[in-house]
C-alpha cells in the first residue's frame, strides 16, 4: 500500500471525540463531554427544508449560497454587531468547521504561523496542520481569568506569523472578550499586518455582557480590512446535523472566495440553506428558550461545583463550564476522564483536548437536561 502523506502520521487525536465515543458506548452514561443542543427544532425550520425537497430543488446553488440566505446572514450581522456589511461579503459554508478551513486555505501557505489560543478549540491546530502551517499557541492563564494578554501574543509574533485566531465566546472556557481588549487585539493585528479569523459560533449566548465582534473595529476599505468572521447556526438554532454556517470576509475578495469555495465544497446542500433562511427570518423563540436554559444550567452546575469546593471559571458565554479537577486527576486529566467514565458513568472533555494549559481542567457541557447535569457534576469528588 502507498504511504499516507507524512504530516498525517502525527495528526493529533481529537480528545473530545475520544471520550464522547467511549461514553456513547457505555450503557447509562451521562454524557457531558460534547456540546450538542438537545431541543426539538422549530417546526417552521424543518418544514422549510422538507419543502425544498418536495419541490425537487436539489440542484447546485451559487458557490456563495442562495441570495436570500446571504442577505439574512448579513442582516443578522448588522443587527447584532453594528457592522454595515452587504450580502456580497457573506459566504454560506458547510458548518463553522468548513468555514475555518475555507479561511485558513485562503490565508496560510506552507510554513506560515497561525496564532491560536491555549486553551482553544482543537481544530484550530488540526486544520492549520492539515494545510502545512504551524500553529503557535498563545497562553490564556488561570491567574488572568483565561483572557488573552496583548503582550503575551506580541512576544510570539515572528516574520512567519500570518494569522491570529480569536474565539469569543470561548469554547472551551465560556470566557468573553470585552470591547477594549477586542479593539486592542485588532490594533495588534494591524501593527503586525496579520489577518484575524474570529470564531463566533456562540455569539447568541452571552450572560450579562455583550458580544463584541472584532469586525466592529476593522477597516471597511479593501486592502486594509483583515477580519474574517466564522458563524454557524449549529449552536444558535440547534442545526448541528444540517451543517450550515457563514464566513464573512473583508471587502474586495469576492472572486477569490468563489474560486476557493468551488475547490472545497462547491456549494452547501439546498435543503439546509432553506432551513437556515427560515431559522434566521422566522420566530426566534428557540434562541430565547435556549439562552434561558443554558444560563439556568450554568447557575445550577456552578452551585454544585461551589458546594464541592471545586474551582471553576464563571462562564460569561457559550454553554460550557471550565472546572479545575487537579486535586484528583494526578497530572494526567486525559487518563482521568476515562477512568471517571468507567467508575462513575459520567464523561467530561479533558482540558488537554484544548492545549497544555488545560492540564488538570475539564470542560462541562451545559446543553442537556438540568437534572442529568446536576447529577453528573454531583458525582465529582469534592476538593478537600
């Protein structure tokens, strides 16, 4: 058999999937290791996708997506972020992960460096490595509430640095970047002539603080703008399996975007696009209900952790809690979560799935039923 490409041999394992698949194979397990919304989808969203199939509207769409969907994404972006963009800057993608791959394919050449958060979502590193770029992790320290510090990032910038990844609200941390810090990070990218890819998958879910998109501080002049924004409907509307999102690009890149989109996925499936139009333009009850549920679950799980003396980061966004289990994990949290699943029947994502600073920490997903969440978190050993 011919050899696989050399860079695939050392391709990292996604530790989130590793523990979650083990949990799915464990009878009766409480699965708190994966962020999967659990509500029934709104009927009007399902019917829009089914109506597309009934019409046999199953041919290609434009590379960038159906015009009505691009306009709906642009309208939401303008409303939620105060940034005046037109539909021509919106590219419909096959979920946020494909959007990240799309953006990195445009921006990274072999050997280029991309600055990614530590802890940060695993595919930031995985996708850049697939493109022969080098992920360089900038630290998010517990003593600074896991917020990035401009001086820490600036110290890592080299002549090979090309892209800065930002993620707010953060997966896995639930941390949210404030306006002043976001502006400072955009200024940093401008000083060093870096692109920014802003992962905003959880922009609909912040608690008592606003979501601030880096695009708010970007230039609108072609050739000077530098922010790509990755959006998804997977989390906002629970459409994880329909694989639908958007990549908002700086002005002036439309022709290049079309060419790259054609080579990656051509276009997104028509039923998913029509379901997305219905989600974005129809009643928003699902989003408000999900927001209230995640906030209530955050508060309930936080109370259990506090009662056990387990330190955690108070989540301002997304639907995760980041908890310190170093008192029991023995310096190997990846092994500990597997042992805990076998012994206690509960799965958590190990902090090392997200980077070296995650050692001793776990990510707790807040998506499911509150009673199950409280029971699962309640099985954690107290901190003496």
